[in-house]
């Protein structure tokens, strides 16, 4: 069974940092591209960042460019999202996603709250 588990969320002050992790079980995460998404109540889920299976290619939403960094740790079957200079508008539930044979797999999400 393919599963994803996000962790690392929490409460942080504006300007602070968090590192989210997306750990996979049941499959090798490095065989697939991975995306990070976020969602706030009443809004659609939006893409934040993505990384190719090789790790050579990354992409970011304009709202997080220069502040967030996505990376792979193949030894731990994990993808990280380093989030720096956090803003209140980054507050959301963050999810990681993998598309395996045209089926999307999501984790349960991790809450990030940026507030003073």
C-alpha cells in the first residue's frame, strides 16, 4: 500500500522557519516527482513546489520563490520543504502528493500556522 506522511508543521512567528517532511512507505519516493500543496479553509488547494524524480528540476509558486526550498533525501525515502521568512499568508495545511500511474496519492497534511 502506498502511503505518504507529512510532518514538521507547527506554530511559528513571522520571519521564522520550518522544515516539512514527506515520508513515503510502500514505494520508492525517488522514482516519482513529488509536489507540495497547501490549502486554507474555503480556498482551493494550491501548488507550492515540486521536484522531479531525479531531483534535478524544481519549481516554486511565485509567492514562495526565494523563501522555500524543496529537496530529496533518498536515503530516508523523504522529500523536504524548507520554509524560511515565513509570512502569515503561508498559514495553511500542507500536503505532499505523488502521481503513480495516473493515481494521485496524498498524505494527511500538516498544519503550518504563522502568527505573532
